[in-house]
């Protein structure tokens, strides 16, 4: 890639940030923990290394090599984001900002949706002169009447997608709803260079840093970077499931490593985007659109790949968080992971883009699907240490790679746990939580993620098209 780490990107960031007079709290990824854990793990591995090469050692060496590129990408992204500080911008922007929030409109989402809408009503006036909230729901939504009554406000418009509405390419579910909304906004004259869309899920609220970052980006970077993606955080009080809360520790770290690498360093989101904490200029959104296909496709990731194709080098990083909710229980967590894999696999194989724009996404799905081997390997090491088996599997190359990846995932989850914990009401006992995370990940969360992946692959093979919505915690 010609744009790989060009020096002018770094210099331009320095120029763009000189207007910010105050520095917010530092929330970047710490690297010392990775080094510390790796040093301990590699010493333990030394006692289990074999020099025997057979079909098993050759296979394990090849299979464990597959994941190294994405690990390296994430590591480089972490280096780039290590000085990340959230926005404390005090200025304002007069440009129009539309908060776009699609919701299935069921009764159980209303508490979470209220939390999101109320957060915008509270914080948007701090930095925005012109703004509006668009709640998008379906004509068949069970709580449509309640939504209209509850969110009757001069700053809020409820957009109802007609039952008979169809897009040109047969978009489904959320993609269809977003396409309807963008067409409506275009008819209202709001898809222009002076209008920006900020996308949120119906369980992702904002705080002062979110609004400050939106205004700061529009004022100082909006001419150069027409899209910006921020970080997703999951305060622990927003979910009732301990397993789901710990499992979502990986999500803010993923944003500050893998996503940061592509969206901020390469300025081209080749691994897709999130459907929340996403700021995009309205005319660009209308140009790309959300009309993906008649298959269950990850709408936000597809939008990111289409942006990469049309607007290469035009994305940036939004120095702020949105505050979402982890699934309410393990069953919903599995449904969520299943849906992710189905949608991403459909996008990778059938997405409406040339193969070169889908290649990185396909690789990411393969890597995710292969993570079950991490837990199998750990089991073999434990059985070898207990002298229950003498299975010769770990050669020096595999030992080094596995030690690094083992350490990488501990570091990955610990950093995300720290971020989510720092935004939670109960910030106490972090060390205890961090210690719990290690066995919980390898013996509970890791296998559950693998099960969700298997469910997703099965649903993909069956060509499943149903859209399972998980319950939104308060």
C-alpha cells in the first residue's frame, strides 16, 4: 500500500492538534504489561519444547503462523495510539450534526434508548449550535406509539420505515432502515458538505468527551478527513452478566489497536467500521449509501470498505468514547457473536466490492474462527506439565509464537478491562478483576467465543437470513 505510514500523516496530526489547549485523560494502550507477561510465559514454555518434527508439529507451526500478521498489525496500532487522550475541546461548531439512531423498537429496548437520547439532550448543547436526533424504526415496531409519545421533543424526529419500502439492491434489516433515512434526509436537503451524521446504536450513550470530539473534528479536521471513528466502551453497570462484561473487555482494545491501525494510521478502514461512534459527512454518506445486498451483511463494515474504495486516505480517529451495554446474558452474547460471524462472512464472500477490499476482512474472519486452537493448546500444556500426556507438539517456532499470542491476549483483555472499569460506577478492585480475567478468558470466554463462531458458521452454511435482536440492558 502506497499510503502505508507516510510521514505526512504523522506531521498532519501534529498540525491538526495544535489548537487543542487542554489535554484530556490519557486512555491509550500500555505496552509494559505485554513485555512482562511474555517474559513469564516464555520461561514456562522452555520446559515443554520438542525438537521432533512430525505431522502434528508441522501443522501446529503453520496454523499458528496464520494469526501473526493481525497480531503485528494490532501491536503497531497500539504503539500509534499509546498517547491517546480523550477530547476536552471547549469550542463550538455551527455546522449541522444529525444523530442517527436505528432501533428495532421493542418494549425492552426503551430503557436503553432513553438513556441514549437523554445523554444527547444533556451534552449536545455544550459544543453544538445545530443538531437533531433521528430515531429510525419500523412501521411494525411493537413500541412505535410509545416511542412517538416518549420522545416528543423539538430536537427529535421519529423516522418510520414503511412496511413496503424496498431498496434497489434489496437491503435487509438495519441497512434497509438506514438507507430509508438517508434518502429522506437527502430529500430534505441535509446531505451536503455542511452537515454531518453521527451514528449510534440504541444502547450507546454519549458523554461530554463524545460531543467535544465531534465539534473538534468538524472544526479542525473536517475539510481533510470526512469520516472519523471513535472507541467503544462498556461500563460494567450497563450489563447484568459477568461473563459478557468480561468478554467485552476486548472491544475498546480492538479499537485502539487493529481499528486504529487502519482508520487512523492508514487513513483507510479496510477492516470496516462500527455502527456507533461513527462521524461522517452527510454528502459522503449519501454517496456511499447503505443499500448493500439481499443477504445478511454487516452494514457498518460494508460501509467502511466502500469508503475505503471511494475515499482512500480520508478517515481519521475520533478521540472519544461512546458508552454501550454488553449483552444481558450468555445466551444473548452467543447470539450476538453468531450474528457478527454470519454478517462478516457474507460480506467477505458476497460483498458488493472487489476482492482486494474484502481480503483483509476475510483474513480477520479466518483468524477469529481459528482461535479455538488457543484453548486446545493451553490444555495440552497443562496436561504435559502434569505429566498426564507426552504429546510432542510444541517446537521452538510454535513455542515462541504461542507464548507471544498467549501474552498478547492477556494484555489485550486486561487493557480493555481497565478502560471499561475506568468508566464504570464501581471502579474498585481492578486488580482482583484483572487476575480473574486470565482463567476466565481461557476456560470460559474463549470457548464461548468459539461456540458463537461455530454457530455463526452453521447459520452461514444454512443461508440463514433471520435477524436476532438481543435484549438491551437499561
